[in-house]
């Protein structure tokens, strides 16, 4: 079987695609990539459909070994390079496709510039989907490999035993990744559960991402919010990006692995165009919020989609990243990087 | 339970949940009449096949509509839902009826004695009351496959346990407030455990993995240990497809 060996897993990488947003009515959390923009670009670089699953990396990346004739990969969402091991260690930049041949080991080191990055592999993974998705939701052991994060020694089965012959691509426009400015929020559904002073303070203040941040949500540190009429509601639905405020008044932004329903008031919801930015945040990062209306949120989402379309259209040829002499001496015919 | 037309119905509220979802809130209470209005709109919206619709999540008192904002807009979704709400025709869908064999008490229902004490009933009477009612699934939530079922007989109403358990086994049949449920996965939980059913409400080896959906009806059927173990073994061997005793009725 062709596969990608996880020689050492790093920090709990998981398979993620666009998730299962269509079965929330069965109590199944949507899951899916925390940064769907980075996922899409990683997939586009290796020629995959936008919704193919990739490996979502957090904190510290894995070491892989190619157990297929060849594999084309792309790392997106971090400035960290792909370190290719061999006689001499070489570094291939992120944000471009890389062709690796059988036996080649490569690793992604620590992610010091983002909360999340993606490694896509051309052709994707030969794994049975659950409700149409490979996304891993570890709390219910759904998706990915046996419903869990990848571990040392795992073999991720690849659908493509050999990468297509084609030139390598590079994502030259990285402006989408350095998006600054306030995180935009639409008020509701339970903004009437908060005092006017609290809502004003929320938008006027800076918040910090605490260490209590995972795929389910991130707890924020900043001004405590006061409930105007209690902190229990009869459960209602939860949307990704919802800003939920439990009894202690400390907001939690709910991310991809959120439960489908919940009983705490939600002051507002981060707009869909800014949800990918949340995934990139790390503990200690600061953020502030700006209030927008739904129509502005819809326009922002259209702008984001058009922008990502342009980023993909403008992929250029990949930069050379190797000791090319050594490469050509080893394999003039295919151009594959043979194991040292 | 039927709705009485004489009751004043507050107009539902459309609440924003960002730009990819909205909430239609019919009320703020655990009330079957409110839930029936939620289910009715959900059914109509599903049948109408709204462009860009991603999912409809009914809860006890509201309907969350998830949609794709690159395909449709809040305005378009809201307008369509308002049209659908003004259509009053059509009988409500009667959901599938399930019977869950349940072993009450002992290690399967470690709270049965305590519930009996606190309600002033005998354990036998608690079981009789709990198993003597047909429940409706008002909503799914908390974990994949978990249904909030109600309404339990008022004699059995108790607040949640003051100390939630760290681990409640899958299949546990439990009550709290005026609702009952079956834990679909092992998880922490604060409800009172009356018994256990061998029926898997969530099983990845089954297609589809989730058994229940909102609108379904459920009865618990007390069984002895032998019947429980026999069904459990059959379920674990996957040689029995667990089916509802009545199909959905869309008449």
C-alpha cells in the first residue's frame, strides 16, 4: 500500500477537510480545518479539490517518510520550511509544491508563527469518510485514522501511488495570511443577555488568547462581561465563531469542533471571513473586535473568496530549493529527489 | 401532544448568528407546543430545498438554519423562511417510533434507588412511570447521536446531580429536569442513571452511525438481564439491524 509514514507525530496532527456541517442536526460537530483558506491553498498547490483532506499541524510538526513511488506535498500557513533529510539536510520553502520520492524523509519543525498549518498531499488519503468527511473529531473518535490524532508509526494510505508529472507551483501572494485589523463580529443571537456597558467594553478592549485554546474553542482573557439576565438559556444552536459567555463572564470563541447546541448566551458571532484568522492565533496573541452588520459580513466573505481565487490563479513557478547539482547527479531522468 | 389554536402565539424572532447561520426563535421555554412549531418550520424548509442550505438544527425552542453565504444571503433565507411560516397547511410529520429494551436498576441504573427516595416512590413505580410514557425527541445535541426526549411524568422531575459523574457509559438511560435521554457515547454527565439499553445510538460501523433524529418517538421497554445480554451480544456481533417499530408517517 502506498502511504505517508508518520515517523514521529509531533503535536497531535489530525486530518481535516471541510468537515460535516450538514449533520449538525444529529448532534455531530462540524469539525473541519481551523483555517479553511490555508487548506484550500495547500490543496490547490498539489492539484487537489478545495475540499480534500490535508494534515492539520499545530505547535510542532511531524517527521514523515514517503512510502510511495513519489508524493507531491505542500506546506501552507507557516513560514517554517519543509526540512528534507538526506546526506545533507536541505530546506524547501513552505507555500510551494514539493516532489519527493520513495524513502525520502522530511519534517516540519515548530510552528512559531501560527496556530495552525496544513500539509496537503496530491491525490489525498485512501480513508473511508464518515458522513462524507475525513475530518477528525477526537472526542467522538470520528474521522481520520481511527478517529484520533496521528501517532508515531502510523501509515496514512495515499490514493495516488505516484505524483503526476508536472512543474512545481508556488503561492507568491502571502498577503491573505498576514491579515491584520480587528476581528469582525455580528451581534447576536443573545446580545440582549448582556449589559450595554459589557457590550461596549467588549468592542473597546483588547483580549488575549489564553492557553485554554484547542480545536473546540479559545478562551479569552480581558474585561469580564456582565450578563443582564442570567447566564443560562434554554439550549439553542451554535454557529462556528460564536462568542459564548458562561457564568464567569469570560468569553470563549467556539471553533470547528464546537458542540452543535449549547445553553450559554452568545454575545455575537465572528464573521465567516474572519474565522480562518482565529485558527492562526496562538496563546498570548492579542485581538480586538469590531461590530459589523450581516450585510458587511456577507460582502467581506465575497471579498475573501475573490481574493483567494486570485491567489490561486496567480500561482507561479516554484523557487529552486535544493542543491540542484546533487539532485541532477542522482537522477537526471525523473527529477525526483532520491533518498540520500 | 396537540397544539391548541386558542393560545396566543408570539411572533417568532429572527436572530443573527453571524453570516452563515440564523436562529428562528419561537420561545424561551421547554414546551412541546413551541418545539412542534420549530419542527414544522424545519420540515417545511427541508422540503423547500432552499438554495445554499447547509443544515437545519432544531432545538427545544428554536431552529438554527446553517447556510452557505457564498451561495445565498441572510435576506434571501429570512424571506423564504417567512413565506414558509405563513403556509399553515399540512399535517405535522409523525416521526419513527423506537422501542429500546432497557435493563433498569442495579449497576446499570445506579441512581434508581436514589431517584425513588427523592421522589417518594418505589423503584418499581419509577420504572413503571419512566417506561409507561412515549417520548418525543425534541432535539439532538451535546454529543453525536444524543436525543433530548420528553416530557417525563412530573413525579420524576429532579434537578441534575450536584456532582456530575466523570464517566457515564454509553447506553445509559437517564433523567434530569423534565427530560430523559440515552447517552450515545461514554462521557461525563450529570443526569440520574436509571438503567441501560444495549442499543447503540451512535455506531461508526453502522451506516448511518446516528440512530435517532429530532421528531422520532421513543419507548423504553423494561427487560431482564438475560434479554439485555442476548440483545447486547447480537448488537455487538452486528448480526441484527435495529429497526424502528413504526416508520415515519408523513400523511
